[in-house]
């Protein structure tokens, strides 16, 4: 007599055993703690500059691109995006996960100050 023959010959035993396993599985699932979905804080730092009267191309060439290169070299920066408009630019700095956003912002400010006196 095979293992499966026991359950074929006794269907009530198979149903009861399946129900017990289902209940134990539901109880175990309800007691599990969720650690796979941690709270993630995605930090973005925005740098805005004003260059009155300048075209978008001038703002990009003289302000946005040099600042973007400096900021991208800061410790803790994941990536940098920018947008240049006539007389105005905005640089978005994405902070790497796990980094302290305050420390990264201090580093970004230091990089901006370096570029300011260049």
C-alpha cells in the first residue's frame, strides 16, 4: 500500500488533514512580521539659480552645467538632473538610499560655494 493509497481509500482523512494544514498555515501567516517593506525616505535636494536677462542656453552653459558637474561629485549623491530656462535654472539632486540627507546637503552646499568662487 502506497502513501497516496491511504488518502485515496480514506477521503475524510484527506479532507481533515488538508483543513488542519490550511488552518495552521493561516495562523502562521498571521503571526509573521513584515520586514520586506521597510519605510524608505527618498530625499531630493533642489538647487535653484537666477540669471536675469540670460537666455536658456547661456544659463545652461555658464550656470547649470558647471554647478551640475560639481554637485555630481559630492559624496552621497545618486544622480543629478537639471532644467535650464531663460533667466532661471533648477537642479535636482537625488540622495543615495541609506545616506544622511543633512550631510549630503552640507556637501552639496560646499560644492556650490566652490563653484561660486571659481
